[in-house]
């Protein structure tokens, strides 16, 4: 009986994997991770970076630390759905993540996540001024929640 429980545990461990969400920026990277069931999102500490290469290193490290099976990166689309200069930088960032991690990486529409993150802070009684790290963390969490909802 114990062997059966162990086999089920190993099978579930292979099937159930965390998802890491990334709110990419040239100076900061907001991160959020799901639980192993992929039901909830938890914001992680926002990381300061000096550019895309360091951002890749930060995400690779987080993906190992949290043993994720997929990465979701916010795609900064224009309001009309077109891709601008920052979206092209994010596409390059995604290509580097694919190469460095070997994990599936999905892009996800991040329009208005920062606006909603400001509202979340204000609703909790905090001022959003000077809270750029918190905004990025909340934006990554909202991004991941949206992605998780799309799976169900």
C-alpha cells in the first residue's frame, strides 16, 4: 500500500507543476508563482535588474528555486493589440528564456495590469506613489491569475 501511495505521489509531482509569471521591465522584474495545483497565485519579491540579460538570470533562478513547469511572460501590447518597441524586447527576452530554461514559455496580454495593480494598492489603503516594486509584484500576480483562469 505504501508503494502505491509513493507511486501516486511521484505521478502527481510529474503532472502538477507550478507556473511562474513575469512582469518584465528594464529596471525591475515582477514575479508571481502558482501553487502546485495551479489554482492560486502568490506574488514574489520584485527584483531590480540592469537590463534584459540580468532579467533572464533572475527568472532562470526563480524557475529553479520554485521548480516551475511553465513560465508566463506579460506581453506589453498597445491598446489596439499591436506590438510596439517594448513588445519586441519582450519577444527577445522570451526567446532567451526558452534557450536558458528549456521550459515552455507563454506570452500573455498584460494590458492594464499596472492600472489594476495601482487600484489594488489603493483599495488596501496604501499609496501607490513610491511603491514601484509592489506594483510590479501585484501586476505579475494579476497576470498569473488571469492566465490560471483561462485554463479552467
